[in-house]
């Protein structure tokens, strides 16, 4: 019987999730092209005019300065076309694991994230 099993994939644990007290809900998000590779944990803001996601940057003035969701996986946006991705729309995340654009920090977007259902913790307590 043991010969009937095969490895379908692997997983590498990270510290993005900070607990299970808030349900993890996901949604599809269309990312704007030419942003390079956006890493898992990147915080995405939505451009008002195009409704495309971009790496959240407090200095932007197109809507992407407002935090909206967090990428589930690394996504390559280097092509000329928008790319579909999966993002967390709610959950409990480790503050230091989130990635922002420009000079943005997690403190700049803490309240915005909370309003969309994304809560933050300093570190997941491991015992």
C-alpha cells in the first residue's frame, strides 16, 4: 500500500500567518503589469481608475495608497498584461512579514487593513 502514495507538492512554512482567531478568506485580484515579482505577503492597493492591484505605497495618489488585501503567493507581473492572483481579504498576519512599496510601513496602513478584515500581531506566540 505504501507504494500508492506520491508527493504532489511541498510547502515551506513562513511567519505570514499569526494565528487562527480570524478566518482566512481569499479573493481574486487582477494585478497591474510591469511591477516585477510581487512576493507572498505583499500588501495590495487598488487603483481607482483601472481597478487593478498595485503594491501599496502611501505616496501613490491613484487609490493604491490604501491597503486592500495581502498576496497569497509570489506573482510575476513583469509582462505587458495584467495578471490574476489570489489575495487574502481577511485573516491574522504577522506585522513584520508584510511587504509594502516605497517608504510605506505597516504602521502607515494598520487601520486601513483592520477596516477590511486584516488584523496584525507582532509575532505568533510559539511555545
